[in-house]
C-alpha cells in the first residue's frame, strides 16, 4: 500500500471519529438554543429551563432533562436502542432512529426521528426527541419559538404532587395533597383504592408494593415530615382482589420502622400498639397481640417489631428506643441491653439514650439471627469504633 493511500485512510479515519465524537458529545456541549416551560397553574413552581439542540432543522431536547423533574423511571432494552420512561400518568417509549413513539399505550408520530448519544458519566445513552413532542407527550402545550432569544417555550406542563411505585405493571401513587391512594394501569384513568388515615403531614413520601406468596397486595407507605424531617410515620394497607382488607397507621416520630412484615407464612400489620397476624390468601385475622400489654412499660409506648417466633417477640420502643424481648407464652419480658452487656457498656448506652443534645439514638443493639435458643446481636459500642457480637439464651426468659 503506497504512502498516499495510507495518508488518505488516516485522514478519513480521523474525520470519521471526529464526527462521531461530536455527535456523542452533543449532550454535554453548550447550545445557543434554550427552552422554558411553565408548569401548570401553580405559580410557586419556577419554570423548567435548559438547552435544546438544533438538528436537521428541528430543536431537540434531552428527554430525561424534562422527565427527571417528574420522577419518570427510564429503562432500556437489551440492545440499548429502545428507551421507556414510566411514571405517574405517563408512559413513553421511543426508539433510536425512529420517528414513531408510544405514549400511554398509543402510537404517536414525531416530526423527526429520536436519536441516542453516549454519555461519559452513564452507561445509558442520552435520549433526544423533538422538543414539541416531548412537551405534548407529557401533557403540556407548545407555545412557539422566539428567534430573538433563541428560546422555545411551552406551558401548562402538569405538576403531579404524587409519590409512586411501579409493581407488576401497575403504578401505585399517593396524592400528597389529598391522601388518596390510587392505582393506574397505564391506559385508563386512575382508580382510587383507599384514603390514608392521616393526610395532614404528607411530605417526603415513599411507596413500596409487594405481592404475597398467596396473591395479596401489601402496600407500605413511609412519610417523613417536619424540620429537619425527624418525624416519621408509616401506613400499611392490605388488599385482596383490589379490595382493602386492613389499614394500619403508626406514628414513629424519631423511632424506627418494623423490620419484618411476615411471620411463619402469615402477614404482620403493626400500628405500634397492636400487632395483627393475618392469614395469607384469605386475609383473615388469626391473632391480635396487644403490644402495650406484653411490653408492660406504660400506655404511652409504641413498638416496632424486629423479630418474631412462636415463643418470642423482639420489639423496640419508639418512645424510649430500647429493645425488649417478650416470651409469648408467659408474657415475661426483659430490656435486652441490660441482660447482654456488662455494666460499663450499659452505662455508655444509657448516656446515649439520655442525651438530648443531638439526634436521638437507640441502644446500639442490632438483631442478627436465632440459632436454637440463642439470639445473636451486634453491639455497636458508642465508646468505640469496633462492633462485637453479643448473645442471649432464651431459656433464661422461660425460667424467670
């Protein structure tokens, strides 16, 4: 191969790579064109602003630049060429190089094809679509282009004050202003499932959904509120064939959530004072345990559940933050740290429990497992950076 041919191939390769790099870097590059979107009727919300990119005579926007403000969850197929954006009342899907899209289950045509570009800080590509399509697919109105400011504008992009999760193809959401729990199948109008018992303080809300082994639906809704969001509450709602069987509500304040929601194949619903054991499948209440009675530490207590077995109940007070162990047969109980720690460690724990200068902490004990009659805990000493394993023999509680 002669020198001229080598030179030609080298220059051609450099030009090709430069073109590809320029296309891939477009996501990170500055643009002379911009967008501004007014959101709904809420004047307290500032407009969405960002860059758009001109390509083949059309202004494109990076789709997740907008969908991110609405907590839409992005996903890609195995090829990385098809992207889906799913969220509350919105489901979008586009394909790299195609001008056809799916919006809430219906086919839509874009003015120009979508295109994907690599990103340095993510394994997923950036997804670009025509700006007008993005706005209208999300429920807003395209209002035009200002050539003087090089700004494309839109308005009335809906603002949903909803926290949600997606489970088995269904979106479950909580309207934070009304306390309504809704489900949405991605095609029809949302269906109200229930109302939360308390809606006044809904702020930092998370929704979790799980299907039990025998087909019941358990929704757990956690909420943190106040400043600095140190108040906590949790809701549990159990459904059979889309009908609510039971709802519990527990105010935790500084306390902790129950660490288990099932026992021996049954479902546990806890409101801090009563623990209900519910049969999976039928939804029948098999047992109601009076936690105030078995805790025997006063009516003002509230308890979260950390472990349960046929003969014992391990529960933490959300008032004094101590871990209690209860014998379910004779209802005898102990304060765990006083039984498993030496006097010096007990003193350190009590200093933490009684300290009101900072954030409230519990007794530094973390349940690990049960082997036979022995319960294993990790003790995170407040006087040391090291942790160690401590144990308790259940037979001692049986004999008390």
